[in-house]
C-alpha cells in the first residue's frame, strides 16, 4: 500500500512541477501548491498507517484476539498483527478526498481563479458516490454489530489488498469490480487533470464512467449486506432450536 501512496505523491508533484511553471522554473505559487498538497498527502498517509482512519471497526475484541492467535499459528514466521483490516469504502472515500482537494489546489494556484468557475458536476458526483457508499457501509456495519453477528471484520489485517478485496469466501468478484472501476476513474481523472493548460476547471468524466462507478458501488453495498450472514445450515439449526 505504501508504494501506491508514494506513487500518488509523485504524480501530484509531477503535475505541479510540469504545470505551474510560468516565466521562471520556480515561483512562489509552485512552491505553495507543492507545500499544501504535500502536507495534505503526508497527513493522510500518517493517519492511514497510524490510526483507524481507513480501517474497519472491531466489535468483538475476544473474537479479534482468537483470530489473531489463529493467524499467528498458521504463519509463525510473521510478526503478530494487532491492527484492524482496511475498509474498502473508507480507502476509496479517503483517496478521492485527497485527489479532488489536491486537484483544486493545483488548478487554483497554477491555472486560474477557481472562485469564478462553474460548479463541477464530476467532483460532486464522485464525492457523492463515495461519501454515500461510506455512510451506507457504516450503517450496515452498525446493524450487524447491534445484532451481535459474527463479523469477518473482527480479525487482524492480512494486508491491504487482501483486506479490501476479500469476504468470508476469499477474494470476491463484487469487491474486485468496485475496486477496478474506482482505479479506472482515478486514472482517467488524473490524466484529464494533466491535460489542463489554462483555467481553473476541475476535470469532467463521462456520464458512462460515472454511471459505471456508481453501479459498482451500489452492487458492492447490496452484496456487503450478505457478507456476514450465517451459513444456511447454521441459520436453519438456530431456527429449529428456537421453535
């Protein structure tokens, strides 16, 4: 995960170095843009790795400790991990927040006055999709916690990609699809940002790409509601005992 974020920092600095040069190779607006974007990105990275900013909520510490012992027994050569797994929706929401805020700073300081620009539909739609997905995901988690349901999230992190792409059955298609369309949207957004020569107008993505991104997020949420359902046999047995 660190390599991904470091690559992101490099891309943002490259946009600044390539686009902010006016009459001289170095100017005050360039240094200010780089400084502000760097502060935002470094702060985000520090919180991502040293806090629960992008991690799942652990609702059962006993289950978490038991799963940690099980993982340690299976992989004795690895140091025990005491951190919660990464959350796909929190990671998406966090990275898009950094990208869009950094893009606004870059364009405002290096390309023109953003105060005079029109409302950017793509930025609103993207933030709406991923903020809404994060909120809906949190509501699903809270409902599962209130039901005292056994949750996959009550286990230590197994690595960034394993955490965000896996459910109880391993790597899942709906999580991979959601992740893939998010990456596609980010790459296209950053490419369009690099193509802007003048004017403070945030990049616009096609309606098709926005729709596909929204559909993948909606599909993920629907499937997420089933990720921590008890197995059918267990559920049937519980119903028989209650009757």
